[in-house]
C-alpha cells in the first residue's frame, strides 16, 4: 500500500460509513443526532480556524448561526424566497455581522475579541427575542424545506446528505486553505504576527479573514438548521450554545480541521447520554451537562491542551510528505546597479521614555555591498534594524530606500521593497515544517486569495512557491531537513532557516541580526561563502555580528555604534585602528 | 419624566453601579495579577445572595456542603500533584486548608443557622462560606494552568463558570430567592427616599475601595501583588511568590463577590444564573477601564448602572442589549489607540 493510500483510506472508509448509515435500520434519533453533529461541526470548523490556527477565539458563534437561520427564515416565510436563493444571502449576513465586530477587535490584544463576543452573544440573543420581524421569543415557524429537482428534503434521512455534503466540503476547503499561501499567513498569527508582518502578511487582514470565514460557516450551519428544523427561535443561538461550540473545538483540538467534527461528535453524544441516562440514574430532572461540560473543558485544557484528536491521530498513518515538484520559477526583481546608494539612514533617533537607544545615527549602504553594524551590547544595533524594517517607529529622523522614504511605513510595505530580515531571537513557527516556514518568506511573490485557496485552484502558484522555498533551503544546506517540524532544528540551523526564509522574499537587501551566533566554525565559513555569492548576484547585506573574525573578513563597510551613537564608519581595516572603537571595546584606559 | 422619577432612577443606577464597581475592581485585580479573565466572578455573587437568603429562612445553605465538595476536590488535586513524593508538612497543610477548614465552617453553619441571627452575623457567615471557594477554584482549575496563555485561561474560565452555574442550579434549584435587607427602613433626604440597604451598599463599596487602596499602597503583600501585575518574571526574580499572590487575588475576588451578593441579594431576586449577568456588567466596566485601570473601572461601573437604570425606564425590553452594546464604542476607542508592532 502506498503512503498516499494509507493516509486517505481511513477518511474514505469514514465517508462510506457516513453515506450508508441512513440506509441501515438504525433508530431515527441516531440520524437526528448525526444531523446535529454535522451542523455543529460546521461551526466548530470555523472555531478551529479561529482559535487553533489564528490564535483568537469567540464565544459568540451561535449568534452567527442565528443570523444565517433568521435570514432564510424571514426571507422564505415572509417574502416567498426559495430556500436555495437565500443560501448566499444567509452567508452574506454571517459575513456582514462578523466584519464590523472583527474590524473593531482584531487590532486589540487577543482577549478583547472573545470578551466582545460574550457581550455580543448575549445582546443578540435578547435582540432576536425582542424584534417583531423575527417573531420575538416565539420565533418563526413554517419554513419551507429544501428542494432539489422536485425532491423535498423533509425527512431527517434526506437532509442528512445535504448537511454532511456541506460539512465534508467545508472541511476539505478549510484544509486546502491552511495548506495555502493565505493559510500560512493565518497560521503565522500564533507566532505573534511579527514574522508574518516582516514578510508582507497583512495581519489585520489575515485575522479578519479567519473571523469572517468562521462567521460564514456558522451562518451556513444556521441556514441548514432552519431548513432542517423548519422553525427557529432564539434559544439555540444564545451564549450557552456559543460556549458549547467552543468546547467542541477544544475537545477536537487546536488546529485540526477533522478534529472539529470529532469534537462535535464527542460533545453532542455525551450531551445526549447525559440527558437520557443521568436523570434516571440519580432521580433528578436537573440537567447536569453544564457541570460536566464545564469540568470537561477545564480538564482537557489541563491535561491535553491540544485536544483529543491528536491522540486519535497517533493511530493514523502520517500524512505523506511530498517533495516539491520542480515547478516553474518565480520572476525575479531587478537588482539596483552596484555602487548606487541603496539604504540611507538619516539622523535616526529612537527614545524609549528617557532612554535614547539610537541617537541621531546616519549612515548609508551602497548596492552590492556587505556592510557590518557592530558595537558592544546595548549599542542600539537591533533597535536600528527594527527602525529600518518598521517594527519600531522612529522618534525623529528618517530612513530612505533608493529615493523613497521608508520611515512611517508598515513592516509589510517595507518588505515589499525587497528588504528582508532575520531576527536576533530567532522567530519561527515550531509546529510548521521547515519548508512551510521558509515558504512564508515567499508570501509576497504569490497572489492567490482566500477563495482560490479554499477551492485549491492555486495549485500552480503554490507549487512554484514551495519549489522556490525548497531551492533556497538546498542553497543554504538545509535541504535534508525540509519536512521536519522547524522546532526540531538546532539553534544554528534555525538561524540558517531564517536566512533561507529571507532569501525567499527575493531581497535586494538582506538584514541579518547575528546570523553566525550558534554556528560552528565550518558552518560560519559556509555562511561567509553564501553571503559572498549573494553579493555577486547583486544582493546587498547589512549584518549585526559579534564574531569579529567573521565580520572583518567579510564586510566592505563597517558602522560602529556605542550607546546609540555612531562612533566610527569606514573600511574594516580603518575602523579597527579607530581610537574610539578601541575605547568602546576595550575601555578608556587602552585608548 | 419628572424630577422624582429622575432622582429615583439616579439612585437606582448608583446602587447597582456601586455593586458593578466592586465586581469590576475584582476582575481588574484578578486579571492584572494572574492574567485570568475571571468570568466566574458572577457566580460568587449568586452564591452569596442565595446563601444569605437561605440563612434568612433559618436553613443551612447548600453552599456549606458545596464548600466541602470544593475542599475535597482541591485535596484530591493536591494529592495528585504530590504523587511523586512530598513532605508530611505539605500533606498536613493540605488537610488543614482543604478538609479541616470547610468542615469547621460547615459545623459552625450547621450550629448557628437555625438560630435567629442578627443580619450582620448572617452576612459575615455568608462571606466566610463563599470566600474560601476562591482559593479552591484557583487550586483546582487555574494553578495547573499557570503557564498557559491568556486565551487558554479565558476558555478555562468559561468552563469554570459553566460548572459553577450548573452546581448553583443543582444546589439552589431554579427558584429565585430574595434576601432580607441588612437593615430595614429608609430615610427621607429632602425629596429622596433612601433605603438603609442602599446606604449599606454605598458604605461597603467605599470601604472596600479604600481598603484595596490601603492594601496595595501600604502592605508588603499588596505591593507584591502590584509587582506581579507589572512583571511576573521580574517579581519572581526578586522573591515574590507569584503563586501566593495568585491565591490572594482569587481570595479577594471571591470575598468581593460574596460581599456583592450580600449587598444586592436584598434589592433584587437572585436566581442561580443571575450572577453571571451581574458579573458581566462588572466586565463591561472593566473593559472600559482597559482591564487595567481601577479608577476608570469604578467610574465606568457607575455609568453602566446609570445607563441600565435609565434604559429600563425608557426602553425596558432593550435594556440588556444597550448595556452589553456599550462595550462596542469602547472597543472602537481602544482599537484606534492600539499599536500593532510592539513586542509582545
């Protein structure tokens, strides 16, 4: 059996079993339960994208279901729309309600969105219950069933297929999305977003995208619910249901699309069992599921923070790793002519409160140069890097690239100019593969959006991006580790990975923050050779480094900072003799 | 609307707002010290109010037995963490805090509940029953998650809220209860009729705010809490036991919750799930304070009380929608001032 087959077989069997269940003589409530699991799975898939992948969360997804359900309920009963015609409108309703809430919360730190959704989940529940148009707390009944080619989906068995068609299609779409360029940007959000920004991912947009997507699939679930139940009222769209959906996503596990379906199944089957057997068992009609669910939520977070699905996955065959095909190459940037002024820092100043970390520093880097930025600890080297790349804003002064002023731009727009960087404290996404980490660097060289990615229509482009990443990995000597999780690499290798990622941007200038730290002697020599090779290709390099042997033999131009002030600049040999530099490194007495 | 109604609404808003202020302060306190967004805060309010109401009837409140359950569970969690070796002292402490303390409180409650107690004693007994729950909740649910992200802690909070609300339903039933006021009667102040209970509320709120201020400014433990809030790692490096500050924050929060319950129990009927809504209004205030500022939270809470009181007069059916909708403009305001690129 090939690895591919082994991997897809369990899924295929699951689909066949799902398809056969309604045909078997099973009790009708099994079908009802499975229908409910399907509906909940849709919402949970959205939450997995939001929580497990994007690092945000929402307790208000049930309210989005409500918008989907009420949209179709009102339009079909009061305005005579056909159910299928309301599908896009329901989805738009979900998206349209997610958009404003997303817009006002995605810029804030992570906990404001969930808090906002709690308040909003409650407010909308009361709103559904107050508005005459949607029938107040009585809701709307008499919603027509779905119809397809004359067949009316009246029974639980028939709508079962419609529900599960949408569930599986959504899950596959979500998987496609995660494996795409847009998906990598979304997955990078969990790493804090800085890397994503440095390589041109619009993080506000990425966050909004996931939140709206989660809203849309919840609305889809609501639309299906309305036509299955044929009536709606506010109860299933309240905050408690929103919390239950989150429980499903947590049970399934952060970041696992199929886990969402598993989680929905576990929670709803458990709920069913509790409601049917517990009252007989303890002779009380009170529903205990709240206590059980609450305890379950806390226990899973304590003992299996990644959910239960990874435990199931242990028994499954590993996803086969595909060698990126030798797809067509990406267009390259034209490099600026060697010797022309490239990057100019003009009186740059950065003050943190009373501490001036960078004090009116000016220097220039010419195209095709390797420049070094050195200085003792705390000299302001990394701060200077952050000022150039837009991670920090300048207190005063400016940065120019070619003739264009960079200061004031977001890191994302600066990256578009071909300025790529590595970080002093290496920032990688440890659970993603080395290849995926590096491909993130090529984000700006692709253009496929959410829709194409969802349907996997961007195959060609995606293959090209992966091939480019693989090429850069081979080039820096990490080709053999391509499919390992990036977190498995040694520190030195992670630094090299960051260089490969930066190269994927097709940079005109490479900003390397202590690239040789943690490398062995031979590795340093290889790095030296690589940087010289890049220089020949016209790429300029600015590097911060403490290993003087490494720097002196490599750079054409050296800038020395001490306590935020530029103390010397020039050819390595000259700078080495400079009295201020000697004083800074060895102390005043030596000067 | 005439002046009489207006003054009545203002008084009503001020009374509720004072309670929201207490809850909002507790939320800011817990969040800044432990990074936990303490959704279950409201449950302590419901527990407090219902306990007081049952004591009024001369009955032994179910929360006393609940306290024993909490203690037992905390003891089991302690044993579980001690499974790989421990000291006798640690076990003794655990027995003392988790088994002996609840048992003693239970015994006292059992003994004096049937007596016709003065209101103040009942109120103090209520706080004594509820406050230790803060400690147990921390021990059972949050301490094992001390290294988790804010997001994980928030999801855990929702789990704790769900479980505690469910326990409330089991132990108190679905019926609502109203406690007797701490002191009956009211005074006429000019055109205003001020009830003695609302004076209790204002007094207690001011006393707790002043108490918290003195605690944070003047005591070493209070300073340790502030240090933990500013920088957890830094506080640990200079010798602040951050677990201990965590416990203190939860204990304070549960105490404030119980006091709020005692204060609000006599002015409105409390059901097992009312506490959650009351707590969330404290949240609205805390969010307006950015989950960081005590004074802004307190002022915002009064504002929330006012908005609630006036909307219940003008648009009573949209009261909750408007109160919870309040955070939307606040989030917009916070969002406009938010920077994106700062180091985390």
